C-alpha cells in the first residue's frame, strides 16, 4: 500500500505543518484500499515513534488503532443511517479525549442517503478544528455534491499494477503467437509500441523465451532456434540499454529474425 507515497507525503506534510484540512474525500476504485491508507495515516499522526512518513506499528497508540480501541479514532462503515450521523454529531461537540486531533473515517461515503447526509453536512460545516474526517468513496460522482463541496478531494488512481498486468498480457499474447506473425504484423506491433515500452517488452520477451527453452512441449521453434532468438533479444536489450542505437530498428530486426 505504500505505493501511494504521493498522497501519503501530502497528508504527512500537511499534518506536520498544522495544515490538515477539516475533511477529505479519498477517491479511488475498489481495488485501492483507501481504508488501509487512511488508517495508516491516522496511526502515523498518533504514533509515538514514527519514521519520516510512516508509523512504527508497534507503539501503544499504533496497536490500539490496529485493535480499534483508540479513543480518538473511529471508523464508520456499516451504519450510515441518520441516527448514526446524529450520534456522531453529538459526540464531536466534545474535544478529543487524549489526542490533539480526533480522526474519523467514513467508509462507503457514496452510500450515505440524503437525510443522513444533511446531518453529516452540518458536522462538516462547523469546523471544530480538532476533528479530521476521511470520507472514502469509489467514485467522486456518487458522493452528494453538498458533501463533496465541504471536502478536499484526494485521488487514488487504479494502480499501475493493473496497467502492468494488462501490458504483460498483451506482450505475452504477441510473443506466444510470434511464429505465425507476418512481417507486417511484427512491424505494426513495433509501430504501435511506445518507445518507453521497448525495454519492458524486451524484458518480457527474454523471460518468455527463457521459459520456452526449458519447455519441451513448445514446438514453434527448435531448441537451437530458441537459443538464437533468446540471444538476439538479449542483444537488443543491452543495445537499447547501453547505446544510442536506433532502438526501433534494433527491435524490428530482432523480431524479423524470429
Ligand atoms: Zn507507533
């Protein structure tokens, strides 16, 4: 989860300079664990022995937050009813018990209904300086505009991991059909490949053919051919890595010889 360094750094620096907003909406698709991110930040803010950007996860406060028994921190996620929002509003009249700031996470903020939202809104509108809200939502468009307007939005993009998986799939698919590809198809593949992807494609190709050298059921190429192909891919890889060679040409030539 520390992939979200940028967002974490932003909050940490706001916290350290006493500039945390009263309420944030953390927006990102389901695949982004926004709750884990927010809890981690709450731990950092209360940690007795934090590093520059992260909590220790071992001190009393960190452990209490992990157990859900830290008095000035609350996660609201299942019950988003008007009654719950009223209860919250009444609680927040009092300052935090022990900590400097009281943190509140409201998960699934897009599911808050209008009536409950209007109560929450009153809480958000009266900034009691020592309460900090994190509303978590999968999409900012689903959050009621009145609520959204009171919050600072912090976006989390579906992580690079998925883009990387997609890319690996495309490369793998192309490589597994390489034998049957025409020259035109090979060239058009290179043409459509962004220059900064050449390197990761070659890495994928090397991995792919290294696997095939050991795979006796793979009959597209003879073992001897596979060894040569692998050698050529490695050569292109180091060429692109080390020199000012025409990268596209190097890639085209390598594919031409497969
Ligand atoms: Zn700690």
